[in-house]
C-alpha cells in the first residue's frame, strides 16, 4: 500500500510564496510521474504542474513563471514552489503520482488527501 501526505498549505498574502511538499510511503519501486492538481469550490479540478520520469516539467499556463515543480526520487517526494501568489490561486491542492509498487512493480495511481492554499490579505 502507498500513502501520499501533503504539507505546506496555509494562508498567504498576495505576492507571497509557499512551498508544498508531498511525501510518499510504501512499497514503491519507482515513480513514473508526479504532479499537482487543484480544485476550488464549485469549479473543475485542473492540473497545475506535472513531471515525468524521462521528461521535463509541464505547467498550467496561468502559473508559468511563478510555480516550479521538482522531485527527490530517493525520498519519493515532489515539491511545488509557488511564488507571486494571487487570490485566484486559492484552492485545495492535491498531490498525484503514478508508481510501480510491490514485488511485481505494478503501476498504480495514488492521490494525496489535499491541502488548502488560501491567498488573501
């Protein structure tokens, strides 16, 4: 079994910064992809940023130049550095990862519990 736990959410003023982290635990062989989604009340969930094993990062257009996704493969952890935050960034942020797990390396998708990010003065 694999569990993803997010850290770093909270209240921040417009223009401020916040760093989210997502740590995975369990029988993980390797990570194929990791990413961050967000969802505001009454709105559809959207992919904010993702990073694959063999490729570079991809970002939602509205966060390009402000957000940076990175990963630590040895620790099975993914980060989202958020700078120049805007009120429209307010949402619940979810960690997502596709891992090869267990003795046979079966690929499976996992989600974190979500962490609230609120940008307000």
